[in-house]
């Protein structure tokens, strides 16, 4: 299987994509920059540690009710090669307030890449 490679999006393409972007439903409310800002806010308050439930709470406070997949889809690129977070093995219990049906599950903390304490 051949790996897909994506070229950077230029300004003209980004403008075109913004015309068809979903800005009306909860799924379209959270952009990657919004997600990054929420992660940064959490990292600043917790010495570089980022908890998924706290990030979710920050985004819910800003945007209201959100589609869960709109948040879930952002964690992988955020911790990818060009991302801004590192995945840790430190357990992080999920707060059921912002994650319906997952309150009995656990995830892991992320750490802001390059954080200097």
C-alpha cells in the first residue's frame, strides 16, 4: 500500500476551502487553531501537561455543544510528526461531563512539545 502524501495548502486553496467549510453545525465550529489554543491554555496552567477532558471543557465553554468526532479527529495530528503535543503513558481519567459514555474509561496525558519548565 502506498502512503499518501499531502502538499501544504496555499492561501488560494485555503480561501476556497473556507467557502465550503461547515461553519453552521457543531462539527464545523472547532478549527485546528482553536484546538491548539485550548491545548496551549491547558499546558500553561498545568506546567506543560495537557488533559483531554480539560481541553474539551475549554472548547465547550467557548463554542457550546460540540460533535465528539470534531475533537477526537484533532488529537492524532496534534501529536503527529509536525504536531505540537507528545503522547505520554501517564493515565488520565476521562471526565464524563464532556465525554458522554466514556466516563469509566481512561486516556493518557499529552505534553506540550518542547515545554521548558
